[in-house]
């Protein structure tokens, strides 16, 4: 049975019973801003937020997240709650307010200058500061207080998202033994030798082992975590994939996240999308050219520099494509005030200029970059426009862009180039898999994608679409809640 937005509600209700469903994340699913006609409520573009919003709209519950929108405080009640979506409320959003100092230390400091590069092993040095750690601990306590206010002493399922909340499960466990807690770590988990770099690694493990279930995208990351637990006095059971610590057992499980396949496919079929494609062809001067896209925020783990070098090598090796193929690089700048991100953005810009100057002809240039934030329909319009989608991440837990691209191709046209260092490569093995560090081979695979016969590309796309259709976001959350139900 393939779960969808209609069937998931009953499936989840049958598992959680009378328990409240609480989702916790740093980023909120909706943000309020000031528009020309008053306050506007927009959904965020985060792949994880979009995926979980579909579940919450189907099931209801409470979502607790950092309120970062300029008008967020204007719409909440006395308890910092707001019903969303605003046009057709389905669940409650409880907002947590962070000071500039808290956000700097907890989010930009410990989470993104420390844990992010540590997790991804992308040859970028992690920075750990005691002041950031203290703020990280303080914010985890702030979230714990809000969660406990929402559930009191009542039983509840608490589903925590990502590396921002390593200490949260243990904090909750101490205060309410009726909670069933799961956490999903969306980033990769490094091997134990790398993890030992973290000065507060033991404290993080202590916090994470407050979960009943700790989930990762793939089995490899689960095994890395099991191995890492050797640095504390814990009993590791490799057969059960569990860790017993402080008298409590935590199960370590792979749950590859996915998307709302039907929703994206239905949007992709709308006449408006086809109209948008024609507008984009004119905007980018594409005419009858071949089009490849990359869509992601600008981050060193995404392999954008390696992609640009591969494109440069592609035109060197296959000059017959000069003027005939265009590469669109789409996505906003990210964390730009952090030194590593500023350096990366500058390096990307200089490489882009060099490549475009090297090959440019009349109204054509090889790479077009847009750092705008796109709406969901605009992103899907670009998927539909593209002949090829390139995902060249250096290391990534999953990558939902790959699955969104596949879901948008309802006519089975298009080719996916996918880094073998993404979790998505385990499922989408009909993609053309690349090592983003092997630039010459990377260039050859771009050529292979452009020249693939329709019969082969259609066969590959059909298989990938069936995988994503079956293993959708609703199946992901149903598996996690189902696992929690067994424990309760």
C-alpha cells in the first residue's frame, strides 16, 4: 500500500492513539513578513520543512521552532502560538524567540561552524568555542522548557529534527518519563575518529541517548554512530542495532527521508508550469539549447566548485557543445557572514567569471547563476525546463532535490546525474552516478547525459519515479511513528 496525504492520517492516529504529536526543529515551516497589503504568511523552502509540513497538515499536532520572521511576533497569541497554514489552519506552530547572541552561538557557531563541517567531512575545518557550546546548551534548554509546557505530564510522541538539538532528548527524559522520543539526524554521522575532535562529544552522546529511537538516512551512518558510542561507557548491541546507556536502550535505525511525490507531480502538471518554462527560456536566452541545472543553497558540501570545474573540462574536451549547452546554477547564498562561506562564495564567483569569459559567444554563456530565493512553483518550473539535473554533493545525508526532480518528470523525460556520496544514490541507482572529485570522468558523464537515447533515459526515469512514489514522505514518517509505537 502506498501511503498518501489522505491515508497517513488514519495510519498515524492508529499508532499514536491519544498521545500528542510534537515536532521540533530549528527552522519553522511558515514565516510571517510585512507585505504591501499587510502581514504575509509564506512557507519556507527547506526540503525537510516542506516534507514534514505535509505530514502535519494531514495529522495535526504541535510544531515547535525558532521564530525568525520579521512579523512572527505580531501574529502569535499570549503563549507564542499561531495556527497554520493561515488560509486553512491544520496544526499549531509554537515559536521560540532567540536573541542575536543565542542565534550566533547556538546556530551559526556550534551547529554550523562546528557540527556541520564535522558531520560532512568536506575538508573544511570545524571550529569549536566554549561560548558557542554554552549557548547551544542554553537554547536546547529553552526548547525543552517549551516542549514540556505543551505536553505537561501527559504522554506524547516527540519527534526532534537534526543536529541543532543533541542535548534535548536527555533534558526531556529527565522531566517527563511518559514521553516517547525520536530524533532524526539529517546530516551524515562521521566515523568515531573524526567525531572525537569535538570537545563535548561525550556530552552530545549522553544527550542523544535520551532518545528511544535515533534515526539516520542510511545504514552506514547508523554503524558510524554505533562505533562512536565506544567512547563512553555504553553497551553496544550490533545485532539489535541498539545502545544501552544509563539503564536505557536507544535503537539506531535507518529511515531514508523522501518527499510528497504526488504533490510535486500534480504541481508539475499544471498549465502554469509549462507557461513558466517558456518564460524562462526567453529570460535565460536558451532557445533550443540543452539545459542542465543545479539547485541548492551555496554551501561547500554541495560541490559547486567541483561542478564548475567539470563544466569547464566538459567544454575543453567536447568543444562541439560550446554555444549549444547551458548550465543553470540556482540557489541563495547561505550563512554568508561566516568566513568559510564568504570565502567559498567569492571563490565560486571568480571561477564563474573565468569560465564564462573563456567560452562566451554573443547571447550565450556556459553558466548562468541566480542567487534568488525561488517559490515552490518556480523551482518545479526549472525542473521541468531542464534536460539534466546535476547533484554533485561532496557528502550528504540524503538530498531531496534529486527526488523532487524525479517526481516532477511526469512524462519520464530527463536525466539525473547524482553524486555517489549522497544518501539518495542508494535508492536512485538508475541515475548516472559520479565521484565529484574525479573531474575528467565528471565531464564525460555530463556528455553521456546529454547524448543518452530517449529509450534509455525513459527506462531509467520510470524506475526512479516508482522508487520515489513508493518510498514517499508519508511512508518515512509512518515507519518512524510505527517504530515508536512498538516501544510504547
